[in-house]
C-alpha cells in the first residue's frame, strides 16, 4: 500500500494540534474559584435556612389558608385557599433541593467521620421527605437522590416506605441520627445557624420529630415501645426556648414575608372564622390580640372586646361590610415589633407536649399524665410568642375535659391546631389525621367539589420529565389524579 506522505504528515500535525488544544482547554476551563468538593459549612447553613424559610414563606401565602387560620377576601387571590386543586410546585422543588443538599452533607459527614454533621443531615433530609409525603402522598424516594448514578426518572414509593423503610425511611433515619449523637456528644460543625453545634439541642429536635412522625403513623403501626423509650430517656424539648425555630432577618431575601409584602396583598388577609370561634369559645383574648388587629368598625381607644374582632368564612369575594367587620393580621407582622411572631418554626415545645398528651391519652406512653402534657402545651404555646398563659388555662373552655376520649382528644388537637399558626401545613395535616378541629367545607365556594383536599397535585414537571412513573402512580388513583386520594396513614 502506498502512502501520500504529505497527507500523513498533515494528519499527524492536525492530531497534535487538536490534542494540544484539548489539553489547553482542559487546563483553562478549570475555574480555580469553583470548589470541586462542597463546603460543608456553607451547605449546612444554606440547607437549614432553606427549610425553615420555605416553611415560613409557604404558610403565609398558602398554608394559613389550608389550615383555616386565614381567609383571603378577594377571589383574585383566594382560589388556592378555597381548595382549588393546585400543584404547589415551588414547595416541592424546594424540599427536594433541601433533601439533595442534606444527602450531600451526610456523605461529607461520613467521609470526615463527623457524627454531628451526619445527624444534622439525616434530620434535615427526613424533614424534607416528611413534608413531601405528607403533602403529596406517594413520592419518588428511594431513587430520588441518585442523579449522580444516572437515575433521572425515579420510581414512586408508597408513603409507608417513606416512613418505614428500615434503611432510608424517615423514622429509621431519625433513629440513626439520635444514635450517632448519643454515641458521640462531642461533635462540631461550622455553619450551624440553628443550634450552634449544641449536640443536646440537636437530639431534642430529633426526638421531637420522632415523636411527631410516630404519632402520625400510630393508626397503622404499634408505636408504643419507641415513644415510651424516647420519653423515658428524657432527651426531648423541655421549654419553649428550646423549640426548633429560626429568627429570620428583617430584610430580603430571607425575611418573614409579611415584613416586605405589598400593602394590598397584606390587606386581603383576614382571620378565618374557624380560628375566631376557637378564640371566643376559649376566651383567648391574649392570642387574638397578639396576632390580629381590631376591625375598622371599632371605635378609637376602645377597651378589649371580642366584638371588636371579626373573621371571614370561606368566601369568593367579601363585601365592604364583611371586610369592615373582620380582622387583618396586626402591625406586628408589618413592623416586626414582636420578633417571636415572625420566627420560622418547624416543631415547637408546645406541639411536642400536645403529642405526648395524645400519646398518654391513648396509652402509647405511661410516663406523665395527659393533663400535665396538655397544660404544658398551652403554656408553651403562649411562651412561644412571648405572652403569659397562666390565666388562660383556668378558663372553663380550656380546663382539661376527661369526660370521654373524644372530648379530651378534641381539646388536645384544637389547642395544638391553635398553637401551630404560621407553621407550614401542620394544621391541615393534623386535621386530615384526626378530623379535629371541625373545618368548614365552604359549600359551593369550595373549588374542590365541596371537600377538604387530602393532597396537592403532582407538579407539571413530574408529568413531563418523569411521565412513565407518574402515570403508574396515577393508575393507583383510578386513572385520574385527584386531591382526595388518601395515602397510607390518613384517617
């Protein structure tokens, strides 16, 4: 075979040039300011802030409506809070991002043999997945964080799997997190804007979440032994100061949203009549005044009266007279003068005590009494926002009613619901679990065929990017996605 030498040489020179250019491009395209390994300090603080801020942000715009603490007076704003089927996709995206970042933190903690970082990461990941499954039902879970392994369309797992998987499930992960810190109480992590590397504080937070999720699944699983073990050991929240809450700045981008909200958006948010009735029925003058303003019909300098406050039911558009007789959130949410009201909260001492009250009532635990936990919960809820509740607990509508299990449970869950205002979707989630307090359905004003929904619709991105597994999941709902499909633990 003959060779054209000039062509061979030309080809060789070309190959050398391409090779040299490629090597040069490899060298010059490496950004020396771009970290190849994530910085745990920054990532931890970002993940904590992301979860707490997302909770505070979504409750102000959607959660308080679903929880029936708030009514929008205008149909321009209020279709979602009249239970129009919605995807709530931004919150889905935020929680999956938080779960992904927490998973990265867990890997870093394992690599560096840092028990506290591992435990914090497992806690944050568990909370993110709990929010996702409690708001959407079955979700991509076991395969959800495996994009680096080439899994871009994860299968959906049952809600039971999300809670109960023995390796990755919410309860198993929280159990592991507590065990890590119990074995090594000397950990330190930079960027811990929540507890400043205080190991006992993290354990109390972890165990409060364990109690929450154990109670959530208690109709399906025997939770007594684990709940009793947690309570007997005693590493749980002891007072309101130990609640898992984060003080938000007063300026953007992570401020409590009311501080920078447009006046027109603030003005259409009114107290919901479900909450107003609870305040009146229990003579809760302190909390109604802490959260809400008197109506525009109230004379200047009028002394306190429940008649000076008012509320709106679920409605399409309020008339002028209805709006004038109802209460907006008060100036605390504009000026930030009571900083306790504008904290981001995930779980509080008050909620923990109400959880224990229900657990004691149902015989899941034998440590402590129902009445003590119930009273602690009320006092803790008041302390959480910086006011005294000692007089409130003696009111006839508040004194613990042990005449029947139903009467006691109604009181416990109603007080728990009242304490969780401005905390994500907890009021709605607990209503779905227990049926308490009695929510108004809104009749024809309700845009979900007159019923309270059990879930949000899956995001549009799932229908397009993960369509195969999305369609398989929808078949379990009967072939059409709906908002009344109930997942595993629901009443």
